[in-house]
């Protein structure tokens, strides 16, 4: 092979510069052929490593990707070493034969391919970093989902406890299962609204019996309120009851020191279940110092002030008895206990949800919104004598935010007429 190469150069009349023996040996076609074979083998190995890198992405496997990435880098390093070996041991000849030109072009092609692989490796490394970020984000989502799952399991546990109680009741007295649900809360809101309306009747009757001026009393609650009909002044007293009874509703303890310490949601729903079918007078009679008993005492003293009490009964004996921790069996106090129970049950349910139901109130002179409010007067028409829209005169019942839904506040409006 060496003699044929020499003859070829001599037949082409090409001048050969003297070179060291080692360099001349390195330019042996057999050595060059071996070097090219190694390059081809290395390129094939690089292609194989690249295919492995692609396969590791479908499905996505971080461990396989990392191993394939190391293999690609190793093959690229081998190619780089072959390149440096060739350049160090084979100085560029002055004259290049056509065969050498083809070899140089082939090497140039492989170098271009090598650069392509380097770019692709960088691209894959960038994709790996992006996948790592996605994995971190998914891990955070999994953690949040686990936290939500724990809360849901807790609620399901509460429902299971209530179902067991109800199943026991069903075998004894035919009661159905009670489940914590938005529908249950909405029914409790309706019951609380009815309880306020019902208690306003004995309250007004007591005022009449004591010789109160009901017009003056209604005006003192919300001064300068214009009522479309005289009978609508009853809403002023319902508004007064509402304002007093819902003070502290957003507080989990309803501003009352709890008798026992438990998880708020679990404690709330269990108290609701325990009180739901009980007579409120029996409840305070059995446990006068219970959380419900303290709630009744505090709310009665807030709702019925001293002057009102004295005018109703001629003394403060009942008030003093309640302030001392007692629960009288008078008709008026029993009527109040029904109201207190309805508000208490609504509060217990509101704080049984995760997150708890939020209360919202509507201030006087707020513009009427059909989204957040409902008029207690159903057949009203807008008074066209002025340009202003109907506004809130009284809030008779607050509204509630329950998850993504709204339970409208009940209001009495000014600037309306009642159709006959």
C-alpha cells in the first residue's frame, strides 16, 4: 500500500516535502483508513445514543434520559479526541491528492454532523430542565390535592357519622339520613328567616300590651324610613331582631366560650345533629351552662334591653334570672328559644363546611342589586316620581357566600310602590 501510494504521487509529478518518519507513517493510507473506520463506528454509536435519548422521552423517563445523555456526551468526546489526534499527527500537506480531497470532504461532513448533534444535545438538555420544572410543579399540585383529599375525607367521615346516627334513629322513629350539603344549609336559612318573622309577632304584641307607640318604635330602629304601606313597619322590628341575633355570626364560637374543645368543623356539625330534633327548652334545661345555653342567655340580654323588659313585665326579675345562668319557662322566653335555636343551627351548619360559609350584610341606602338581594315585598313596582333606583331601607335577613354560590340577602326597599 505504501509503495503504490508513492508511485501515485510520483506519476502525478507532485513534489513531496520531506517529513519526519513518524508523520510519514501516520499518513499511511492504512492508518487513515483505520481512523476513518473508527470515526464511522463512533458516528454509529452516537446515532444509537441519540435514538436512546429520543426513546427515553416517550414515555418520559428521567433516569433513562440522564443515562442516554451521558452516552451521547461520551461519544461526542470520543469524536473530539479523534479529531485532535488526526490534526496533531497529520499536518496539512502542501499538495492534496483527489483521494485526500474526498477524505477531507468526508471528514468535514462528519464534523458538520457532529455540530448538529451538539446542538440537539443542548436542546434535549433544555427540554430536560423544562421537564424537571414541570415535575416540580406537578409535585406541588399533588401535595395540594392530598391536602384537599384529607379535608374531603374529614367531611365524608362527618357524613358517615351523621348517617350512622340517622340510621339508628330510622330504626327507632323513622327519621331519614341527614347529610351536610348546600341544600341543607339553604333550608336552615329559610328556617332562620321564618323564626325571625315568628318571634316578631309576640314581641310586637308585648309592645302593644305595654302601651308602646309602634310608629315611634319603628322609626327609632331606622329613622326617616318611608314605608309603602303601614303594615310594612313590621319589617323594622324584624330588622331589629336580625341585627341583634347575627352579631358575631362569622366567629366560629359565635362570641360564646365553647363548652368543649374539638375540631371546629366536626364539633359544629355534631352540635347541629344533636340539637336538630331537640326541644330548645329541654336542651337548656338539661345543660344550662352548655354552649347553646350560654348563647341563649347572651342573645336574650342583647335583644331585650332593660327598658323593654321593665315595660313588658313591670320588673327585671326574669332578666336577672337569665343573667344569673337560669332559663325561665315563661311563654315569652320559650318563644325566644325557638328563634335562638334556628339561628344557632344555621351558625353550626355554616361552620361545618370547608371553607366555612361567609355572611354578608347590606347597608342602608345601598342600591338594590337583584344578584345579591331579594325584596321582602314581592309585588312592588318602581316609583316613577323620581329618577333614583330603589335603595335599601332595611335588611331583614343577611346573605351568605357558600362556595361559588350566593344566598341573597332579604331587604325592604324605598322608592317603590305596591301594586294592588
